[in-house]
């Protein structure tokens, strides 16, 4: 797990304490699951979903996110996604 690019307008510093706790829980839950279990889980539960690059519009992605990198989202607070 690399949180190097976490920040800006959508970083943890912009989150409320309960949202920060949800972020930590979201990181912890899938760490105990296999990729197969994550893929089978509901996307708004403990699962994930693929995010197309077009969903980011004109926003720049970090330099390490090259065209061969698949983007996925985990839901951390309601429907709020954490994308990586």
C-alpha cells in the first residue's frame, strides 16, 4: 500500500474524524480477504469496482498511474470512493 499521492483536495486532511476511521477500516477489511473474495463482494460493501479513466475527466492522475494501470474503487464512507 502506498499513500504517497494521497492529498490535495481529496486527502485525509479534508476528512472528518469518522471519515478517517472509515478509511482505516476500509484498508483493514480487504487486507483479510483474497482478491477473489473482494471481486465477488458487493461494490458498496467490502468489494470494489473498476473505474474508467474517463470518469476523471480533465483531472490529472498522479505520474505513477500509467495507461497500463487499472483503477479500482473501494467505498469508504457511504458511497464515497477511495480510488487506487
